[in-house]
C-alpha cells in the first residue's frame, strides 16, 4: 500500500512536504504580480497622416485601401477605423486572445506595405505607422511647471529628450507615450500679401526651403580607387541641415540684380513652435503634459511601478526647479489594494477553517494535522503556477481561497476515519488504525483527486478570453488539490500515527455539547434519509420541482462578463457644441474641473482637452478628465463608492452644465478591453448609403434607449451636424484664367493646412519643418481674398475669385467597423440592472428600428460577454461529463456514476438562488463557481457511494448498506463542506477594493455548498439506492 511506506517513514513524508513548500516560496519571489492575466485581445494599431485632410477625405481615400489590404489577416476578430478632422486615420485590428502579437504585427505590416503604392502621395511621404497597442495602462503622469515658468511645448520636448527614453528602458514597460505630444517644429508662417508683392508662390517658398535645408553627401579626397596613390585621404563634409531659427530666417529666397537678397524673414515669420496643437492638458487647474505608461505583456505591475518611481526620483533630481510631476491615474493602487484585500481574505479563511476543524475534532493534536496541510498545499501551488507560466493575480488568488476548504478535506477525511477505527476497534494500535484507515480511503481519495481535477479539464482547454480566465482558476485549484491529495496520502497518515492517541482526554465542555448536538443531528439525518428512500416518488417530485426552480432562476438572473469595480478613479468625458474651438473647450473644461474638485470625495483632477477617448480621435470640442478619489478606507459607505459618485455627478452636470455634455463613468473593469466601460455596439451601414441616413437611424435608437429604464448614458460617436465649409472650385473660371487645380490645392494646403517640408536636427533629435499662413490670414473664410494663386501666365489671381466656401454640416469624425461605415453606440446599465440587461435592451431597440441592410455588431467587453453566454454553460456541462467518465472508469460501471452526477443540481440551485437574492450577475466568476461546485458535489456523493459499495460487498442489503454508509460519512461530509463554506465566506462578505468580484464568486460557492450539504446530502442515498435497484431489476430480467 502506497501510504504504508510513509507511515513507516514519517521523516521521508515530512521532507517531501518541506521540498514542496520551499519550491513554492522560491516561486513566490519570481512570479509576476498583476490584476488580471493576459486576457485582453492583442491589438495592432495602424496610423496614417494626411495633412490638411478632413475625416471624409480620409474615409474615402485612405481607409478603404488599408482595410482591403488588412482584412482577413490571420486570427483577426474585427477591426475599427477612425478618421479624425486633424488629418489622422487610426485603425485598430483586434486579434483572438492568445495570438502572438509580434507575428500579428509582422502580418499586418506586410499587408500595409503592399497597399502603400495605392495611397495618396502625401500620405506616403508621412509614412504609415504599424505598432502594437499596449492596452494595459499602468499610470498617467502629469508634468507641470510651477507658476508656468515654461510652456507645455517646452515640457513636452524636455520629456522627449531627457525623460521618456529612461522610462522606456525600465524592464516591464511596453510603452511610454505623451498624449498629444508637442514636438518641436520650425514653423514658417508666410504672409500671402508679401508673397504676391514679391511675386513668389507658396510652392516656390516650400521648394526653396527644401533645397537649402537638406543633407548632402560630399564624398572624399584621395579615396580609392585612384590612379596615382596619395599619401592621405580626406573626407569632405558640408553644413547640411540648418540648425536653428536664425539660420532658417537667413534662407535666400531670391538674389536681385542690384546684389541685394530677399530672405525668408522678409516674407514669413519663422519660429520654433509645436508641430501639433491638437490638445491642451491641465492638472488641478495647472497646464500639464500627460504621459501614459503601459505595461509590457507578462510584466509584474507592482515591480514595474516601484522601478518607475525609483527611476523618476533619480531623473527628477536633475529637473529644472520649476518642473514637477503628479500621478492623476495609477492602476497599481487598485491592484495593490485588491491583492492586499484578497490576501487578508485568504488569512481570514485559514483562521476560520482552523477553528472549524478544532470544533469537529475536539483536540489540538488532531487539529494540527489538517492545519499543516494548508501551507503545504497553498504555498506549493505557487510552484505550480510558475511551472505553468502564470502570474499572481486576482484569479489565481481567488483559486487559492477556494482551495483552502478543499485542501483540508482530504486530511479531515483521513483523521476522522483513523479516529473512528480507534473508537470502534479494540486492541488496535494507532499505527495499525492508520494503516486500516488508508486501506479504506486510498481509492476514494484518489477518486476525489481525479474528479476535482477532471472537473476543470474542460475549463483548462477552453480557448479565448473565457478560456484564459477559466484556466487561471483551473490550474490553481488542480495544483492545490493534487498537492493536498499527495499530502493526504503521505504526510497526513504519517502524522496521524505519531500525534493521535488511543485514548484522548475528554474534550472541553463546548466541544462535548457540540458533539452531542451533532450526534442528534446524525440521527435526524438518518431518519429523514430513510423516509426519502421509502417515499421515493414524493422525493423525486421534489427533485423535479427543484430542477424547474433552478432553470427559472438561471433564466431570470442577469449575465455579465466581469463586475464593475471601484478603482479609486473616475473618467469624465466632456463634449462641447460641435466645432467649438480648442481654446473655448479648454475654458469649459476648467469650469467642469472646478465642479469636480468641489466634490468632497475627489482629491485631484487631470484633463486632456482635445482628445475624444471614445473614438481615440483629436477633436477640438472634446475633453477627457481623470478624477482621483479618496482612498477606499475613507469611503466605506455605499453612497461613497465610485458608481454612486459617478451617478451623483451625472445628475449634477445634467442640471448645471449648459455648454457641454458631461459623462462621468467608471474605468472599464479590464483595461484594454474597452475605453469607457459599459457596452459597445456598432450600427453598420451595408447599403452604401450616406452618413445622414445612418445618423437618423442611430439617433432614433438613442432616443428610444434614453426612455428605457434599463439603460443610462447611451450616446453615439457619430454626429453629422458638425458645421464645416465645403470648398467648391469654379472650374470654368480656373481654366479661363489658366490656373491649374494642382496650383489651387497646393496654395490651400501650404497656407490653410500645415504643409510638411522636411526635417531639422535639435538636441540629437529630428523634428519637422512646416509651412502655413500666419493666423490672421486663415482666421475667417473672408481671408481667402488675400491669398493668391499664380496662373500659367504668371498672373496672380485671388483664391476668392476661383473658389466658394459654402457652410454645411457633416461628420467631423467618421468611423468604420469591419469595412463598413458605422456609428458606435455606447452606454451602461441603469442602477439595479446588469450588463446583460443593457445589451438585451439596446439589441431589442435596434432590431425594431433598423431596416434591411443595417446590422449591429459588438466590440470590446461586450464582444467577449456575448461569447461567454454560450461558452460558460457548455463548460459546466463538459465538466459534469468528465466527472461521469472518470467515475465510470474508476468503478467500471456506467450506472454508479449516475448517482453522483444527479446530485450536482442541488449545488447549482443554491448558487443561483444566492446570486439572485444578492442582486448579483451571473458572470464569469459565477461560471467558475459552478464548475467548482460540480466537483465538490461529486466529492460528497463519492464519499457515500464508495462506502456503500464496500458495505454491499461485505454482505449488507442495498437499503442497509445505503443507510450505514450515509451514517458513517455524514460527519466527514458536513465537516469538509463546512470547512469549504467558512473558508470562502470571507469572499462573500468582504469589502474594499475589488470586493465586487469577490462577492460574486464567494456568494456562488457558499450558496451552492449550503444547498449541497443541507438538501443534496439527503438525496444522494436515494439516488444511489434507486440506481442500484434499477440495475438489479434490469439484470434480473436479462438473466431470465
């Protein structure tokens, strides 16, 4: 017998456990620590720039070319495209979870290269960026200058030159990005009137600058091959690119006959300014430059955060006195606090389990044996996590909490059986009692280990987002169960032979009373069990009612992906009237920021004016703000959590904000899955119709959604009522005046747009040289009369003679989804409703309103949630099937496992009822809880079935064997079930950061196990008796 070896060699058994603990301790120090594993789908971002182009131009000339090339790349799930009014086109290609992101980047880049020749030449000159978009944002740093000693352009470039490179070299940082960077540029601001006076066109100015600001290779003197050998070789160099504003001002535009020269400074203002002016940022009212820090895949968030802080402390020692930084957003605060709360829950669970074990076993000697199994199994599991390539995250820690009740189960079963042998068998030594107990228990213990492991096999093999989530729990619990099983077969019997005594002293009074109560409970249980079997028809009817009730509750319980958590920060989106200027939006944002800071729960704010986070487009009428909340322990009341604060602020802004629509929201539960939380739906136009028609249907949906009590904050990114000018050329007049269309658009691009010429070097970096008219010549449309275009006959014609600007409305941002024009609709469930309620509501509304040719699609968190609706149910079914197959193989019977499987619905009933009563969602944590309950329910049934089979073999009748097995196993079943319940109860009752997730999984397993031990244990004997009785009758008929 396997265990006998360790009973005879207790030191050997101890060494095995010590080695397991040491391996776990070593692994703890090297495992990465994160909030979640790598569950976010890989994203590749393709970015193209078309200077001066509007969204409509980008959407018609650039987007289709790139989309056609990229569509269908390996493992792609969907793609979205955003054309912004700033001339930037951004594409996000989303891949299946688990895709190699480096290979995905190569595949996308190869397809982009094939499409380059089909793009407009100006887009090709700017280049196409193909980059991995790191979705896991660790922090946002806000850099400010005291008393505005330096402007934000200086701050941005100081960071680029002196700070960002050091940050990017930190191990674990995937990307450090300045939001709305203001890279230096030589800005040549031409005066159209002076150009006309000096008879020079903008195109000529551009050509002259390009010629005189260039890098030329000048070769060498005396370099081989050479006919006559020279003693020396000299390299020849020239000045090359110009270095500063002064040199650019001295560019010679023209040499006159009298020897004088016309220089660039005579016809244009030349300055060192910002290459882009898309955004403005402020931190608590002070101008700032925001820097986003993103984690590399698999990085340890807490370690990276500490390394970043250390690096910033070193760098900041050399900052100018006025430069300082703050942290408006820090994901590690939530991660750190959440993990601390889970560890606290873990310790509470251990304490509760120890108290319960002592209560049942009644003496310290017996209690210490299963208690020793906890550190071996829990700490040893970390070694398993390291071997599997996992991290320490909320999911693996949840798995360990669930495992605490499981890992003591096996030890409790062994101890209880040894003590029963000592009580019932006279003249037997402790060692022999232990050996006899292990002869009886080895098979059921192995069966329990196999069942609890097998139940998670389907979960571990599931792909996609849910598969990654399941796998974290599955591997964690399986590792813990396998180690605890090994301990139960090695260390536990060895310790039983050493620590237990034949005659233990009488337990203390409370323990005696508890034992008396339990003996009475056992008699009641046996009495009810007998009646359950005798009144089998009535019992089965009750079972049928329970099945129907379980189905009804499951249908009524709203679903979800993961719960919304209080992350200690709010994201606030602000949208001013369409086409509001950046400066005016900044004034509006200042007022919003003051209102936020007036809230007593908010300690600081940061804003980025000009960034629409919903579309990731730069828009002058949009702003993004971060509102950092007080620490969690300073906000203990329900009306102080982030959702309540967001709701209160929403009402406040709805009542007071007349200049902008303000939407405070929680950050998404999993960063990188979505940008705003809630649902993301796309309305696709597959008819090729215009945007106005698409907008009409979208607005109809939003109007109806606004009146639906299940929805809140429903809005769309599509707005076709943005004022703009439509430029029309009088073609007949242009031809009559010998003015080419190319000349007209060249003048417009180089004056009203921002024409890129070439580059210059500064601080060891390369920056742009741009050309544009001075601001007073492009402030209004009337200024076109002061802009001139040269005809083929060298006459200057005012642009106002050739073009007209007609005021119209159109979309400032155009989005496409999977190659069709689309409107993105976002929203959240109203208070008291779940995410599945919200998606069902918006889906119903869309189906009522949208005509043929218009379809809906999902993205972000909602896309994964929709996949989970079917995958979760199937995984639980597969888990039950695996349990059945393992038991069939173990018992060499197809009928006996049925008695085990039929007991599972009781736990599911309890779990569904508990979740419904607490108003929680049936999300992925609920699904994981159900899979766990499948194994635990089977474990309880196995304990009775195994002993009943033994009694049958010893000659007892089927009824007597069933009742005797129930009586013998009632105490260990209740002990192990209560150990699991009290071990997971802290999850269901916890508070603080990350409590929403703990509540769901804790409530699921606690409710399920209560039902399994209170109701299910009464029916297991009936199912065993019934299955064997039917088998007997079928065998009898077959024999006849």
